[in-house]
C-alpha cells in the first residue's frame, strides 16, 4: 500500500511557504518537512484537521492512495 502526501502541491496552490504553514499549524519545521516529503509513518487527525483548515482543503487533497502494482 502506498500513501502519497501531496502537501507540497496544496501549499503551492495556496502560495504558502513551509515556514508560514508551520507557524499557522503550530508544528515544527522538521515535523512538517517529514510529512511533506512523505517520510512520515503516521499523522494525527488533529494535525491533519489543522492543516486542512489553514490550506482550506479536504484530507483527500493532501493524502492519496496509490495501490502497488
């Protein structure tokens, strides 16, 4: 199972930097960077909710399931 994180795409659409998102969501740059690069093993619903509020999007805009072939 492959979950793809499209956080960088949503940030680009909203013209928001990692620093700005970090401040608004109250997450460290390193944790947000781990999520953005797809290296995160998990995400709290509260974190996902905060990101969606700031970026004005849905969880499906950030997370995508791509089945392995």
